[in-house]
């Protein structure tokens, strides 16, 4: 029987629900032996977050600084036909628990020579996070065979408001009864089982035959052109802020809390004032650089890794 390893971490359970739905066509007919490793950061990240805690994970997310993970409960036999890495995005980077796993000796053992499928559950900005994951997989000797992304349906600004409400209160209901429910829509999570059918068929033959274009044809990856421009711009500013805050100490350090607080106000201004301006600027850039953007869209929708 084919063996599948799922490596995952989820605060609210959303990503776990997504993975469960994707794997439903496999579990329903016992098509594979599935082992799940749930990453457990030490100490655990809070959920819901306080505003200060939410901003304090920013510098290390961007810098790719790992946290401590509880020892992984690994099975004796380390060989898997497929490893599924299920992660969420924190500040345009893979969440710290997933970045920590990817830097561990266990990841090297598990991924070397192994086909890997990535599953992302995020708001809407995942392009540069996936580039980092692609690079890790490549360096660890794994082979990325597929990528599935589930994000919020809400527009960018509405999504920021609803996700902030959810993350800071733990409540997944409609803010003031007006906004949409935060996070990935339940119907989208349920419908994710369609990807599992494709994975099951490929796994029965050879998982390396999994075709991203077949997955994309049923909506596995949708690349929003303007986000290519946004993410690259934001990341440059994030790198500066991350270095600036880290100069005053590591996670939770008292000495850096003023700078963390300033970053929070920067985020507010960026969302309320800069994001609408950037949207207009991106529209102009999209028109001027149509061919270049189209090439970039095709790249981000694929599993290729540019040097
Ligand atoms: C600290 C933090 C930063 C986040 N940054 C982003 C981001 O840059 N892009 C994005 O699409 N989603 C972002 N999200 C949303 C998460 O990717 C994810 O959708 C949410 O945390 C739910 O994941 P869960 O399964 O762990 O509960 C962020 C969430 C947190 C907690």
C-alpha cells in the first residue's frame, strides 16, 4: 500500500480541515496508509493573539528564524511515497512552525528523494512564501509535484479586516453582522476533495506523474497578477522592519516592544492609506508590463524554481 506522510500545523483547525477534505477520496477507500505529524512549537503560539503577540512574530517570520519544536513522533520506517506539507502564511512567509520543520534534520531525512505536495491555507498572499518552500524542498533533495492553495473569497481590504478580527478574538463569525465570515469558505473546504481524486489517481500510478496543470484546471492555484507586484514591494519593506526590530532582541524581548508597536501602526497606515494607492499603481504597472506579468503568472502557477 502507498504511504503518505502529512506534516501540518494549524491554530484554528482550518488547515487541518482543508487537508482532511483533500484526503477524503483516499481515506474513504483506504487508498493509502496516511501518517500525520502535527508540529508543536515550544512554547505554543497563542490563539487568539493579542495585538502585540501578533506583531511580535513578524520579525522572525520574515527572517526565517526557527522556533523550538517538540520532538517529532516519527514512524520507524522513514520512506514515504508522498509527503504533504500543509502550511499557512505569516507575513508573506511560511509560518514559523513550518519554517522550523524545513530547517530540521528530520525534514532532511523525510524529504530527500521524496515527492512533495504543498497545501496552503491562507488569506490571499502566498506567492513569496511558496518560493521559500520551493527552495527548501529543492535544497533538501525533495521533488515538488503539486501545490494546492485555498484562500479567502473576500477582497483584499475586507479580508484584512475579517482575518484580524478572527485572529485577535478567536471568533469566526461575521464582524458586526456585516462583514463576511473570516477565513476559507466552508464550501471551498468541502469542495477541496476534488483535488484528492486527482492525487489518488496519480498515486496509484506514480505520484511523479501528478500534473500541476490538471490540478490548476480545477482551481488548485490561481495567481492574482497584482499580488505579484504587491508582495515583492511589501517584502522589501518587511525586510527593513524585521532587521530594525531584531536589532533590539529576540522573540518577546522587552527591549524591542516599542519597535514592534511602531510596526503595528505602520501596518495600519499601510492597510488604510498605502494599499489603495498601491492598487492603483499596480493597475498601471499591469498595463505597462503585460508580457512580463503574464510570464510571472505562469511561473507562480507552476512548481518550477527560478535560480
Ligand atoms: C501572524 C499571522 C500573519 C499572517 N499573515 C498572512 C499573510 O501574509 N498572507 C496571508 O495570505 N495570510 C496571512 N495570515 C493568515 C494565515 O495564513 C491563515 O489563513 C490563518 O492564520 C488561519 O490558519 P490556521 O489554519 O493556522 O488557523 C496570517 C496569520 C497570522 C496569524
